[in-house]
């Protein structure tokens, strides 16, 4: 088969890779019908995470099950499936508590590389969720978004205790941040303040439910948020960037007793214990346990209550994957959908 | 009146101080019947927090109301009262959310110095809770503990999501840690693992409900906790020290999706964002909003359901305050009760 391989910063190639096969009896083999480029793929692409050898890329996927191992019980060939970026058994105590991204037997899909024609998915019964039927084509981008960015934004909103009537701030206007806006709207937030200085992303944030836009960053951004929240900060703040500046902005924008949900993969962040102590906020986040939310998210998409697929503003054949990365790197695209 | 004043590290004196008076119409003036030395008083006493000028000490107190300002409505002269270490109006949005320690009009009692014969308590109606009657003498230590250490341990347990059936780890065997054990027992924890290498404190931890004692610290302590929790860590971990080692021990002892409640005042702690991200825990803490818990805690003490006053293993007249500090500094005493 063919798929995307990162050789060095800014050098992603579409090339021949070994065909995956069933290895474990709990595996499923799927034909990838859509995949995409993640904001987190840009960290190695930009060389901020080292690339030490040619690395298959991608961890988001939807597709058709072609074959299953002999111990797979619920997933069947022919089904259309959505999975998360961590394979999980969905039965261990950590999964049962809703943290499938930390399953005791988790396996990262990123190590297998979903930006390809075929994908072996470990722990298929625990990882994959099948739709009730083959979806119509217009639902595909939204279902694909559930594989990571929608589920991640949703987790950020849940971690930030978004509830009806609450004021929410979303830091980060990438796909995850924009979908955290959508999640907050779905979870009943009264006011949703999106931080963005990019007109097209501001527009999408408003479509997804943002009531206010703030263009300032860092401590200036914090001041603006305070102005909109009676001087005391927001109940819920979702951090979807992962830098020192954005994390401190999140903490400082939250009222005492409020909640920060952080889903931006953390890079070179150091939190000062004393500031955190006296901030007196709740802090929760990490790699999103997308599997926890998948059945609900698929249901909302299937009923056309939400259109998270709007974050894909560039669609390319998989063979043009290099351009897909470039467009996101240069912020010409929010998110690139790739069709093998 | 006379009271305790810290002049320099290890130099605390009992000396004449100005008599407090009603300044604001919302003040109450109380005759302090018992006060005590806090673990946090040891930070400046040891010179870890700078002492730049003679500083009145103390923030824990119970006493009899002698006089109230003209706007005080519910607190009356003659009542026995317990208050927290932050004066709070108990009506602002932050107080209403249960974070009276971050009240928009908060005033630290520590700045007034409760290790004295008299104390002016600002925002009396919001700060003080009166008992139904004058308590019998045996209840005084327990009621005094509610002013800070019991309330702080309780907040740690609540922040760590202690619930019936859960496994709890308590890091720190000072008064707050020991009372976090008691709080966890009262909140229904099934298993309570106390970290302590001090036989007398281990004994008290067991009296308060600890089911297991671990003497190792740091990463060795983490390993022992993992051994007791099927290799995955505890659901709830209460951090009651405030150092880098104890904070990291807390985070590493918690299972993914679990909760760290931190109430040890943070000193020189830096948290690595990436480790925190992949730990995927809940983190909450800070200066305990003791006022939130006071009515419930006083009720449990009044009914003799709990005896948190056992943490006082040294009782001295206030004039011997210097010995009270020394005994705690040298870990000869867990906590010193002082009677003016």
C-alpha cells in the first residue's frame, strides 16, 4: 500500500509501505476511506519534536472493516467504523473510569500511521465504534473529526466543567479549539469567548457558538477576559495550544474555584507551584479519552445536530499529503482531510 | 494586650501589642480562648519565608465575642465562635461557589495575629460560625482544629474526590495530613494509605482511620503505593506538605483519571507540563475555603462523631509560645495549643 512517511522536518513523502495484516487475534484491518493531518503532527513536521528515522504518520481515521482477528466479537467486516488515536481494550479499570487514552493495554495508532490506504487497528472491539449504516458522503468529514479533534475539544470542555449557564473561554483557534467552542455550545454554555486573531477562524468560531471574540494574547488577553467576566475570570477555560503562554493565560483567566481543561499537547511548559496554589483552580487534561465520547458524538453527527466537519477547509487526495502539511504549517488551512 | 511577635527566624516573643478595637462596622472583637501554631507558621519561623519586620503571628482561633460593629447582624456578644484564617463576606460570587478563602473582599487573619489575647475579626457575619452553646472544655481543641487544620485536611479530601469505596493516599503526617486521614474516613474511603515514618504520628493516623502505613518517600514511596493499588495508583491523593518531592510523589501515585488534592503551601515547586499532561490526573487545591465546611465540621465535633483535637499533643499557656514553636520545629510536637 501507499502512505505518508516523515523523513525530516518539512519532508513528508507519499510512498510505498508494507501492507498491514492481522497480527493479534483482537486486530481489525480497515480500508481507510478518510484520514487527516493533526495539529500535533506539526510538532515533528516543524522539527520541534525530533525525527530520528523515517516515520509513518497519522492517527485519525474512518474506514471500512475488511478483516477481523478470530477473537474480535462485535466489530464485523463491512462495517463503517470510527476509532480514536489510542487503541484501548475498554474493559480495564482505567477504561471503565472513562480514561481509554490511558488504557492499561493502550497502543498508539500514531505508531501505525493512519495516513495510508490500510490500517491495522489493535483491540478492535474496544477501540472502534461502528455506525448503524454506511454514512452518506456529507457526514464523512464530521465522523472523521470525531476520531480526534472533536473528541479532544469535547474532552477539554468536559474537563473544564462546561455546564449550562456557565461562561467559557477557549484558548487556541486550531481545529481542537474551534471544536471546543462547538462542544461548549452543545453542553449548554451561556457565553463562549474564543481567543483568535484570524478572521476565517473567528467566523467559524461564531458559527460553532462563540458569543465573543478576543484577539489579544497573554496577559493582555487575560485582562480582556476579566473585563468580560465582572473582573473575576471565567468558570471554564479550555486550553488547546500547549505552550507556556497559553497555559498561563488559561490559569490566569479562570476564577478561583473554576476549571481549566487542557488538551494542547504540552511543550516546554513549567507551572509555578505557588502561582498554581494561590490560583485555586481545578486543572485537568491530557490525551483525550476520545473513545468515552465516540458513541454520543457519532449519534449527534448522525442526527445532523452538529457539523464539526466544517473544520476541514482543505481536502486533498492522500498522494498530495505533503501539500496538506504545508497548508496547515503555513496556517493557510485549519485542517486537511485526505482521501486515500 | 499581649501576643506573639516574630522578630527573626527562631525568635518569637510574647510581648505587649496594641489592644484591637472595632474599626469597620462589620468587625467583631473576640476574646481568644484558644489559639495554636500552624505548620505554615514554621515557614517564616525557619527563615524559609523572609521576616522583614516584627510580625504578629497566628491565624487560628476560637473565642467569645465581646463586641460587634453596628452592621453585624448574626454574630452576637457572648457567643462562642470559630472562624477561618481568611475573613470572607460569604456573599460574593466566589464565596457562593464555596471558595471563601478567595472571597473578593477577603482579609487574612494572619495579618492581625491570633496568637494573642484579643482579636479583631473583619466581616464577622461572613467569617465566624457560632456554636449553639458555650462548649464544654473537652471540645475546645477539636473546635480550634476546625479553624484551619481540620478544614484544610477536609478540603484536601474533597479536592481529591474522596468518596465511599475509594482508595486514598495521604502525603504528609503533620496535623493537616493526619486530619486529611480523618476526613477521608468520614467521607467513606475504603482504604486510606498514610505516608509516615514517625511512630507516634502513624499511631494517630491509624486512630483516625488509616488502613495502611508507608514509610518510604519520593519515588520509592510511589512504588509502594503502586504495589498496594494493583500497579495503577490511587483514585485520590492528598498532598499536605508543599515541596517538590511531595508534589511529584502525589502526582505519580495517582491513577490516570484520578485526583490530587493539594493543601500543603507550595514552596519552590515547578511542575513539568509534559509530565502533568501525560499523567492525566485532576489537580485542585490551594488555601482551604474552611468557611465552606465549618458548619458541618462543628456539627460533627459537637455530636462527638470526630475528635480532631487529638492532633494537639502539646498544650501551653500563650506566654510560652516560643516553646510551642520550638517543639513543632523540632518535631517533638505535632501541634501546639496555646491558651491566652
